[in-house]
C-alpha cells in the first residue's frame, strides 16, 4: 500500500513539473522515497487447542430391591389362586428407565406370568413399585419365580426379585 502511494505521488509530481510550459523550469528536487520493508514474519506460535470434549457419561443401569409389599416369601396360597405380587425397588443408577426396560424370568416357574414384563418407568435415583400378576399352580409344592431387570439392549442388571409361595 505504501509503495502504491509513493508511486502515485511521483507520477503526480512529474506531471505537474511537465505542465509548466513557457515558464522557467525550477529544478525539482528528486523525490526520495523512504525505504519500505515488509514486516518481519510473525513468529509462529502454537495456538492453544481446547481439550478434547469429554465423552458423554455412559449410562450405568442398576436396581436395588427394597422390600416385598405383598405376598411375603413362604406364603401359603390355595391351588389356582390369583396372586398380585408387588415389590418396592429403587433405581440406583444414573439412567432413567423408560418403556424399553423390562423384567424377564431368569429362573423358576413363570407361574402363569408372561416374560418379559414391562418395568415401571422410573427416573434415576427414584423408587418404584414393580408388579407381576401370577397364578398359583394346581399341584402342592414350594414354587419360586425369579425375575431380573433388563435394559433396552437386553442386558440384565440389578438385584433379582422373586416370589416364593407354598401350595398345600
């Protein structure tokens, strides 16, 4: 930019000097342009980089059994009786249980219940009541049906819950 300005001034000065026809020319002092140096290249400095974004914390499923609400273990029930079993559990994970979570039979008799069963939706850290409806078998004996929570990927987690009954 400075070079262009200096050149433009030189051209204008010469043009003005040549336009004075018929007049006695006055000596024009030579135009001395200051030396123009390109600025020294800036030292290359490493730009600080932001630390990489931390990965999204992974969800870690967990369920803790708190108590039997109905039908304590070892309860005597009549053959063929309808049973409404309820447990109080806590979602001790950092994951919210939604409709993709389920309870699945892991051992014992299903006692007429279908596996999988929906797991009650629960926000991380909250308590929930889990309910499964059963039918007592017609034959005498001790029956146990154990279930466990599974996440949306089908991975089991947490304390198993179960019903244990005695049919006389």
